[in-house]
C-alpha cells in the first residue's frame, strides 16, 4: 500500500511538473506578444496596475496594449505559484538530491524573473529586458528537465536507453549553446526598438555585406524616415548580421548532428531526435526570413521566438540524454565472458 501511495504521489508530481512547463511556454508566448507589439510599457507601474492591486484591476480597463501587458503579468504570477508548489512537492516527495536542488533552483529563478520584469518597468531599462528574456529561456529548460526527472520512465531507467556517442554529444551540446546565444542576440534585437534594421533578406540593403559608413547610414536613415520608420545605426545593423551568421552556423551544426546520428547510431530514437531537431531548425530559418518579409509582423515574430524556445528545450533535453548515456556506459559493469568450451557444453 505504501509503495502504491508513493507511486501515485510521484505521478501527481510529474503531472504538475508537465503542467508548469506548459504554462511557462504559454508565458513565453505572451511575453513575446508584448515585445512584438511594442506594448511593454502599457502599464507603467509595478507591482500595481495603474494603482490597483494587480489581481483586482477592473476587466473593463483591459484595453489596447494594457490587455497584453496585464495578461502577461497575471500568467507570470500563476507560473510563479505553480513553480512554488512544484518545488515544495519535490522537497516533500523526491529523495534525489540533484532533483531537489533543481526544484529549489527553479523557484529561485522564477522569483528573480519576476523581479527583473518589475525592474524593467520601474527603471525603464531595455537592457534588463534582454536578461529577463534569457532567464525565461533558461527557466523553461530547467522545468523541462524536472518534467523528465519526475517521470516514471526516468525513475525506472528506461529513459536512459540511449547510445553513447562522444562526437554526437559534443555536436548537440555545442549547437545548444549556440542556440542559447542566438536567443540572446534575438532578444537584443527585439528590445532595441529599432524595427528591422535590415529590411531585406537574404541580402542586406542589396548587398551580402552591408555598407555602414557614415554616408551610407545617412542615406539609409533618410529613406527610413521617409517611410515613417525609426532611424538605425551601424551597431543595430551588425547585430542583425550576427543573428543571420549564427543562424547559418546552427543550421550547419544541426545538419552535422543529423548526419552523425544517421550514419553512426543504430538506435531509432537517436535518429528520430536529430531528425526532429533539424526539422525545427529548418522551420525556424523559414520563420526568420518570414519575419523580415512580413515587416516584423507581431504574430510571425512571436512564433519565431516561441519555436526558438522549443529548439533550445529539445537541445537541452537531447544533451542531457546523451550525457547520461555516456555516464551509464562508463559505469556499466561488463558481463563476464564464458569460455568457448564451457559455452559449448552449456548449449
């Protein structure tokens, strides 16, 4: 009976971890909409909303940009509460020290995330928004690991059935780090509030390498002002060029990981993971181009950001699985060999 109760509690904990992960992804999407629509300061005070208690703000006043920003705050509060319950549940139920530390870490991260969101409003600092976005991505991945670690398959050891491959592991880990860096560059672009500093793709102002000299920038900004666009500068242009360059590197690395898995692995799961990841990376490249061609349409830009978060999550989970596979192989006890003569007698 005690064993059945413990299993039930573990299942409930895992369901809650998955629900918290899904709620966090929804939170990322609402935050992306706020940034894409440029309504991040529609509510100028924090933690109140136009002087009201955040949870008592009249629905009749949820209009325009206030709707998106206030909704984002409410979803963030719900995720914070869900993470607190998750951390408490892990401490009460799970006996693995690293899972307990990860649960506490998730709670600390969500508290810090809320504080950064508030400081972004009260201090009116775009730079804080960049760190706010990156911490959100890291928090999302930590919840993904917790959702896996609390699952029945993970506790029973079936989740660890994965082929150890040092080359593939290094490729996946390296690509995942690049994806996180790329999300940071993307967050910088989104929070610079300069629109599309490069309005064409695949070229940049009609060239593969844009001219950012003083004279060229003067002509560029004259044309942008004529189109009622915000002027840009050389730094913003080169940040977007960096974003494009890193995207190419990620695509090549994803192809390399896919090729390695298809040629060196005998497990269908490994091949499937790399196929899924490569498909997501290709779709992300298409969304990046669409974001430019649509003049940074809010729904397209938000989808681009959301898919980037999922690519990072898959990369982190894939890296986690490959690293555990290497550790399992390292400490696996080899089966004793049976002399050929004895084996013949046994048979």
